[in-house]
């Protein structure tokens, strides 16, 4: 260090600067060249608690425009020394409510230029210049004045280190800016992108230097091959994230595309101010984050598609385009009329056909009585724009034509086989009708879509708190049958057992019921009355069962089933409906 | 990946075994099937017994949960009273399983269950009711079964 200063080495000032330079290696001496006792130092600003910064939005400007990158670097540079900062904030006092705030923990550095004049330290104070891209002028002046004060307080002694230390401490406290609830530091919107970008890059650089133990492969991994989840900040290695999410998306299990840490999601989100998401609602990852991990674009596209499909399927009003090359969705834009419909239908049905009491929701469209009035049957495919009738699936025939759903005979053998298989080897969720096929395990099912607990054998609702009651009540048709079909519903036997209720009616077993008539359970776990080998049943009975159960079909299936309402006239060409089961 | 993690978890559990548990592989060639011997925890009606459990790790582990079953008959509300000795609760359920849960946690969970059954999540309703309403009888039965089936 001393070499740099040459013959001035014995000067007190040179000694001080070289000492400070040893402590702060990033101190560059003699920056200007003309003054040997000058130096320059960039002080990192990393407030411990972060610094809350507001960027006032210009009046009337849509929020999207804020995120456009800076048009040029000069623009950012011209904003230096923050001349624009204050006028900008003053100009829009009214918009302060619509401002967006960010808590940043890494900010562009504060630049200190110092010069030690002749006579320093005993007679003359040091000269400090401070500049910053974003700090308000007032604060800069305040900090600069502190230099003189410190020099005075120290009894006019060597002050450079003490001053740098003072600045460093102030930076750690965020320069005491934006501390109170009401008081928030406002920075010109021009700087927003630059500041956010700086924060992000600094965080990333820090992250990459760290080492993490990935909770999946249990290997220590460098930050460079890890990813921190945006919603919860858990870190996993990219390889494991890719493996897991790829397999989830390939299998269609998109609800699992979320953090893999145990218990994650029960604690509140740790991320910064602007997270509009309800932590309980949807913790699956955004497609943009999947791309960042990175996942293959095609995989992410499939994810987006599946998410959309799930949304559509959970909307009971969705019908699908009858053009077999399209099969796009069509929804009823006006939700109000739709909501009223199923209730109406259910109420009417219960009176007319008391032997068919099933989940009222299942009635929605499949029952002819509950069909929408002709005027409301127009559906327009969201993908290809085809206007068709949601009941008869023909191209739109105008509202004065009364049509009927298509008949069963129009289905191809393949379609029928596919439906029969679904009838026999899947169970619809009693709440949302999503069909599930068991691959292994016990018969206590939890719907993949709506988390309803139900019995795989009979489709009865199970109580969330005590789901196994159903299998321990000897009156239940599923008594002692929790582990039936443990190896999965593979097709050897149909699962379609109807829970012991009359005519396929799922029965809910409540605690009271079993308590009232407590009796010793029968000694052997013999299955009650109804045999389960539906594969061996007479075709007629199977058909009846299909009839009873089709009301439970999921929306995709309903679409097909709406067309098998028997005894209805129709004018449809069945060829057009080939490959209907492709909806899967 | 699965294999590597399983090996790692296995060796960790061999180095730092859980209290009152011994783990072995029934077949050295298959890392996916583990045999676990658990001592009945002190203070529980299972004390003095040794229970054999079978842990089966699916090929998709850790993305899919392991399955745990009791090979030794046990009188417990959360274990089926048949030759399968199946369990179906908590973290072992497919929808609650998280890939970064570890086998160690699964085994600790099983042990905690011996100390404190969860009658509200029972697979054996009769035993659960007895546990809740007639604890004495439950303890008596559990002890008798331990003596009969889980003797050291």
C-alpha cells in the first residue's frame, strides 16, 4: 500500500489512507490523479431489515407500464444524484394510495469521494463528497454534514475510518429512512427497474455463493444449481425440482406442483409486500417460475393446458366443441343463470322421481328435465368459434327449435366400451364428480380436485375427522372392506358396488346412527349381500347400473352421456362424434 | 436419484439409529424393501414386545410416499387387524406426502403412534372406541396381544 504513495509515504495523511485501504480493500486511492490525498469508496448499502421503497405511479398510468425495462441506461444515469426524485414525488401526492412498495435489502452503493487537504487533520477538516443514485438530497447533505461533526467531536483528529464506519452503520440501518408506518421512502419511478434489478442480482449473486442441502436428494448443492421458490423461499436443487415437477405434469397431477417441503403452506408466506395470493387457496407454482427453474417449454405448456382443463372441468357449465378436431371448451359467460339452474333441477327432480335420489349436483345437465331453455342453449367454442347447441351438439339451430340430447345408439362401440370401463372401474367424487381410479391402498379416497373424502366402493361421503367409521359400522355396506381392492381397481372386478343403499343411493353414515343401535358386530368380515363381481353380472343389470350411475359422470363424461339419453329423437350424424373419448 | 437417496437415508439410519429401532434389508439386492424392528416404547402397553414392520419404498420414491405395515399382529386403532397390518394416515397418505419428508420422520411417526394412538383417524373403529371409552380394557387387550404375538 505504502508503495502507491511514493515519497509522500511519511505524510500523516498517506499513512491514514493506506491504513483505511487495508481495512477497505475496495478503497481506490488518488482517484483523480492530481490530488495524492484523495480517495474514492463505494459503500454497499444492505440494510439489515431491508428498506421499504415506494414508487409513485404516474396518474392514470396502467400498472403494467411500470414493468417495462428502462429504455436506455442513460435514463438511469441521468437520474443519478436524484434531482428528479423529489419533484416526482411532490408532483403526485394524490396518487400515493396507488403506489407500489417494495422492501429491498440490496441497494446501489453510496459513493464517497474524500480529499484530505493540507493542514488536515489538525487545522482543516476533511472534504467529503457523497453521491447516490437513489438517496434523497436531504439525506446526502445530512450524511455529509456528519463528517464535519465527527471530525469536531474527535478533537480534529484522523477521521476517515470513523466516518466510513459511521456511513456503514447508517447504511445498515437503512439511513433511518422509512422507519415509521406512515413514513415511506419514495423514489422516482424512473429508478424502479434499476433498483429492483440491482436487488435481484445482488440476491442472486449471494444465493449462488451459498451451499444448500437439497431436501430431496439430500446432497449439498451450490447455489448456482439451486432454485429458491418464490412463494415460500424454500430451496431445492434444480435437478430434483425438474424431476418432480416433470413427473407431476406428465402424470397430470398438477395440484402437486408446489413446494416439496413438509408442512410448507401452513406457515404464512415470507415474501415481500405485494403477494395478493391467499396461502391456502393455490400454492401451485406459476408457469413463469417453472420456466425459470427451468423446465422444458413444452412441459410448461402442458401444465398451463392442464390447469386450464382443470378449471374448465370444475365448471359444470362447460361443454365441449363437437368438432372432433377441436373439442375446445365453451362456457356460459353469465354465471348467474347457471347457478340457479342446478338447484331448480334438483328440487323438481326429488319430487318426481323419488327412487333416484343421488347427489343433486349430478343432475345439472344430464337430466332432460333440467335442460336449459332453448334460448339458452347457444354455446360458442372458445377455441374455434363454432356456434353450437349445448344440448344436441349440432351447429346452432336458433332458439325456436326444440332439440334433444343424442341417443346412446349413436355412440361407437369404442366409446361405449370406454364408458363401460369407467362405470365399472372408477368412482366419481360425490362433490365434484371427478372420477378416480384406485391404483393401490385403502378405500378412503380424497378427491384430487376438491379434497372431498369419499368411499371408493360406494361413493359415500366420508367424514373428514373420522373417515374410517364407514368401514367399521356393520350396517354400512362397506363394513370391514377398507382394504378391498388394495392392489388397485385393475379391471378384474368392477368396483361399482352401491354401498348398500336402495337402488344405488349412496348412504351417509353418521355417528348418531351407529350409536343408537349399537350391536355387537358380526363375527366374520363377510361382505354383505351385494356381490362385487360385476364382471360376471348379467348385461341387463349392468346396463341398469350404467343408467343409475351416469348422473355421476364427470363433465367430460357427461358430455358424452348427455348423448345417450335413450328414447329421444335426434337428427345427428353419429360419424361426427367419433373418438369422443379422446377428451381424456 | 431414488436409489441414491435411499442408500443415503439407509446409511444415515445405520450410523445414527433411532432409539429402539433396528433396520435391515431382507434382501441385500433390493434397497426398496426394509425391515424394521421396533421395541414397544416404555410406558405403552406394547412395552416388552418387539414389532416387525415392513417399509416399502416405491420406485418413484421420494416423489411417492412409502408404505408402512406391521408384520407383527398389534392391537392398535391405527393398524388393521388382519394379516396385512396396514396403516393409512397422516404423512403416509398420498395427498399429504411431501418429497422432502424422510424415512426417519416416517419411522418416528410410527413410534409416536405406538405411544399415542390417534383414535380419530382409526382404521379399527372397535379398538378406537375402546381406546376412547374404556382405556383400561384397551390396555389390557393391547398388553395381552403384545405378550402373545410380539414376545422377544
